[in-house]
C-alpha cells in the first residue's frame, strides 16, 4: 500500500504529534519511523498500525490511487467497498 507523507503529516498536525510521538505510539524508534514514512510503500499491517498510531482511518493516509482501490472508510463501514 502506498501512503502519502503529506496526508500523514496532516494527521500528525491534527493530533499535534511529533515523529517521536508517532514512533512511540507505533512501537518503534524515531529513526525507524522516519524510514517507514520515507519509503511510502508499506504492508497492509504497517498501514493499519500507522493509522492506529495516528488515531485516524487508514484511508485518510493512503495515496489517492490507493484510496480509490480500497474505498473510503465510510464505504467500508456501510458494507460497501472492501469485499
């Protein structure tokens, strides 16, 4: 899955979390978190963990092409989308 660094940064700003805060919530070092954020292509589990650490829906941090592929969070919660 491709994550958008800009969207991650927006979610971090909303929650007032530094990269160090995000790393702590995710369970890795700050240096490892920077690697995860800079590689952009992450596993499904990593995307989920990142969204949990940011307290947001995973679709909020996906690249636009990935959002279309996986649907919005509202569609999934309403029984549409990921089937």
